C-alpha cells in the first residue's frame, strides 16, 4: 500500500458527477438476459454482452456496478470477464463499484477486502458492497483498507426488498433499529476519517418509504447508493422525495431499465442517456 493516500472515492465521484452525471449503471448479465440478447450462456457470451455495454456507455457514466454473482456463475473464465469489464470502464474514466455484498469476520473478512481494494488486489475496485450481519465492528478493517486505497465500502443499511425489512427494523436494547444503529456507526467512522474522505457509504433502496428519512439523516454525509430506479419501480421523483437536501450524496442506480434495451448498442446508448440526463438534473436540484 502506498504511503500516500490517493484521492478518496467521494472526491473522485463528486468530480465525475459534476462533469458527467452521478448516474451508476448496474450490470447484471443473468442467464435470462443473455438468452434474450441472443447470446450463449457461456463465458464468451458474457464477454460479448459486456463488450456491447462498454461500447454503449463510453465515457458517459460516473460509476459502473457489476453484480459479481452473474460472473462467478461462469467460474474462473467469468471472473476474468469481470476484471476486464471493470478495467474497461476505469480506462474510460468511470469508477468501478463491485457489487459482492461480502460479510464475515477476522482473517476471512480481511481476505475478502484484500481481493477487492488496493493496487495489488485482484479487482482494484474503486468501491464495493458489504453486509454487516456479523456486526459493524467486523468490517472496520475493511473500511480502513478502503480509505487507504482511496476506495469506498458501501454497507447495506436499508434495502428495498421486503424480506429484509423485519430484520433491518428490529430494535435493540437501546431502542434503535438495526438500520439506525448501523447508520450511526457509519457516520462515526466517516467522521473519524476526516472531512471529505467518506470511506463508508450506505446502500439505501430507491423504493423506500418516507418513514426511512430518519435513517438517512443519521448517516450524515455518507454517500448513498440507491438501486431500484426503473424496473424496480422507483423514479427520479422518488429520489427527490426521499433524499431531499442530500442530492450531492446520492448515486442514482439503474440496471434492468437500461439492459432491457439491448442487444443493439445504439438502443443501449439511448437508454443510458435517458438516465444520465435526469440524474444530472436531480443532482442540481432541478
């Protein structure tokens, strides 16, 4: 690890969001989607899929978010495609956010972090997603490694899937919900890192109800990854309602509403731009 800490993910995202748009493009090459694109459900089909996505996106998006599971299912060859996709977007100036949602303890968690963050890591990700079911304390070293690498660790705080609600809203002995306690912990970690660094981000579903505004307020200045725009039912008006006053912290994310426009590259490019423009206006408070 370099003795000089590189610019933080938050700083690099802010620059890209102003120059391009804050839009984050999710890449979930499922078996069904490969089939609908007329591609074989193989590592080669996966590679062809990613080539078209990268060509369509060019240098228009701030962040790309590949879902690791859809690459892992193809074995080592699929993971090579994942690495190539991330490098391709990074070469175009985008930030690569690896959606892996890892969560463990001790040396196992350290190994996961080493595979994701840092110049010597397998993926050299600019950011990645994690879960804190085994406790926020188990992820402190991961967040520190992200900080030292100029990256960001996004922890699931409030997801929009109904199966997660009962756990995330369960209350501890101090009266706080699990989501509230996690939000408080992330805010404290970011405050310790110093102004503008923000190595701990939060995954907050774009389809959440207004009742979750309190959780958002507890997160302080943390970056907010907000999946769910488009196919999952959320629109940019929902972002305005839920994240009012925190527009600069939001990373609006869509996946299926873009990918379903494929396989034609021109159609994909048009679908990306249909999200890029409103994401830019949202950031500007328009």
